[in-house]
């Protein structure tokens, strides 16, 4: 494998590895299982979206597979969270970044404090996802009729169902924001498909991380 300083794109621009192949695989397993869970969950949530049942082979198969796919997503996300946890601690620069939201939204990045691997918005989204996945797992276990639901009184199952639906809504909205931000910042999706970013991209969007990587 080439050293980072030797990596170049087709135009000859220097490249930095932002995500390794293992990290990208981990991310896409989480992403694919999320899509399957969101659509199958919507199918079970309301009759108007029952046509999503076809995605997993019909209503019966959807009810069987949905919780198992949920377990796969939780394990995959847990590995992802452990990989990136140390990059997501909030610091003073993150607080200042949030105070300058007008500069963020108008792309005046030269006025913002230096950002590490992730900005404050990405860090907050990370912790929303951590909390959401934990709540979805716990509430999902309570309402998993085939294996666990009979251990709980009906009142607890009803509360867990509401928590599961509300948390799923929060997670779906959070992922939509995540996708929008990735499309908004050109080059972000390429980082998670190819694994690399240009020196210019890293210097512009994550200058502190850029210096750390160049130092290595």
C-alpha cells in the first residue's frame, strides 16, 4: 500500500486517507441495514406504507427479519462507534463553532475555529445516533414477540412501542440531515466511497486534522 504522501488522484492532487477499507465496509453495512429497517419499520407502522413489505418478502417475513436486521445494525454501529468515539469529544472549538452557525451556513469557514476530524454538528449527530440505537435496541427487545415480549406486562410493551416509534423517527430525521450534509459538503461522499480526500479538501474543512495527518 502506498504511503499517504504518495497517493494522488487522476489530476495529480495529493490525497489523504480519511477512512480505511474496514471503516468504509463497517459504515456501509450500518447504512444498508438502516435503510432496510427504516422501510420495513414504516411498513409496519402505517397501512399506507404497507407496500414496503415487499422489500423483505411480505408481511410475515418482514415481522420475522426486522428485529434480526436490527441486531446486525446495532452490532455494526457499535463497532463503528468504538472506532470513532475518540474523535467525537466536544471541546472549546466545537462550542465556538456552534456559536458561529451563521458562518457555518454561509460557508465562511475561514472565520471558524480550527476543526479536527469532525465538526461539532457531526459530533452531536454521532451522540444522537448512539442514544437512538441504544433506545431502539432496548425497546425492540421488549416488543420482540417471538422471544422476549411475553416476559413483560402489556403496559411496558405499549410504552416500549411508543419509545421505539418515536426514537426511530428521530434517527430517520438525523440520517436525512447526515445525508444532506454529506451532499452539501462536496467531497464528503467520495471520502466514504474511495476512502481518500485531497489536501485542499482536508485543509479547508478540517484544518486541525489535516495538520495532524501531515505531521504523521
